[in-house]
C-alpha cells in the first residue's frame, strides 16, 4: 500500500485534484492531515463527493442533533424555578376564585327568589296577622279576668267593705240554692201550663214529660197545683204517680184535675219546647186532651218544699 493510500485511511488512492496541492497544508496553523476526519472530502472515494451546492454532511448532522436534543429536553424535563411555581399557584387561585364566584351567585339568586315570591310572602303575612289577632284577643280576656279578680281581692281585703261584699256574695248564693232546693219562694217571668183531660185522664207520664221539657228549656222554679188549689213544689227529687179516679199523686200528695204547672223562665223558649211536633202538647191531644199555655209577666212560685236532709253526700272542701 502506498503512502497516499495509508494517509486517507480508506485504502483508496487519493485522486489528484487540479489546482490543489497534495501533501501537508503549507498554511500556518492548518490541521494535520492525520487529524482530519475520514469523512471529509479528501477521504471520500471517487464518485461519492458531495455536490458543490449541497450543504456539508457534517454540518447537517450537527444541526439536526442539536434540534433533536433541544426538543427532547423540552418534553422530558419539567420547568423549574420561581416562574414555574408562580404559574402553578396562579392557576389554582384562579380556579378557587371561579368556584367561590359561582357559589356566591347561586346564593344571591336563591335569596332573591325567596324574598320576591308573592305567594309565600302573602301566606306568612296572613298567618302573622291571624296569630297577632288571636294573641290580642286572648290578652284582652286575660286582662279583664285579672282586673275582676283584683277588684274582688281588694273588696275582700278592705275591712268593712270586704266583709260586706263577702256577706252579699254568700247571701246571693244561699238564695239561689234555696230556690233550687224549693225552700224559698220565687217570682219572675214565666208560663202557666194547664192540662185538660179528654176521654182519657192526664197520666203521670205526660206530666213528667212536660216537667222534663220545661227543665230542658231553662226552667228555674216550678210548682204544680190541682183543681182545688193545693200546690206542690217541684224539685229534683219530685216524683209523679197515677192515682185512682184520674187523680195525680205528686210527692205523696193527691191532686185532682185540672192540673196546672206554674214555671219561671224564658216564656218563648219554654212554650216552643212544649209545642214541638210530637212533643207534650201533641201527645196529650192524641189522648183526647188539651194543653193550654199562657205567658205570665210575673209568675209566682210560692209553694215550698221541706229541706231535704242528706244522709250520704258531703261537700268537698
């Protein structure tokens, strides 16, 4: 192998280039031919030289490798440093602010919808008005009761006036109980109810029905009298029996016809109770008799009943 072939490192003979000197470069600082790359134009075999207008192969490879290295580094190595940390914090803050804004908008819309709903507002107002009205009425009643109780308390605690008021109250209650018990006479507006017998005598059952109807209509005091003028006070324990010859026995006393009941109470209410269809007047008329009801501006119930001695009942203190 010749010396020129060993210098190229390819084993090919170095072709002669016109106008180009062969051998070492005589220029100062020129690289040694031994240090040159075997891929340089001097080391290329004939027929493989690069065209004069194409870029040098070594330069093209170098540029492409740099671009690939830069791209790979940008994709694989995450950015670091204060700027990257600031960008991450800015994104998180923006997301939190957006969520808080949406939440606030939702609350505002809900509050406006609730406050501007006419149906619910009207309902609440009506309920409040009704409640206030009930409370006002209850307060007025309670205040009146309190005032009445305070007045009674003052009267009872004011010495002679208190004793007089207590005596008057006791007397009033004793009178009421005496009228109900039949131990005191009574006077007031009422009725006179007379029973006239027909083909059949007036039975004790019909008289008892009349007494019960009058009590239910608000009678406060009653007495029953016979044709001879004898009268018996009617109280809670009064009983009625049929006697011989069409007479009536009341509390053991015989009364002959016609029978008359004198009663104190509201005349209109009691007369209506006696004349209702199927009532006392209709029943007596069905037996052939007659019931005559007369209003009395002043009805006197003067018959008295002996006080009843209680054997078992005692007041509860």
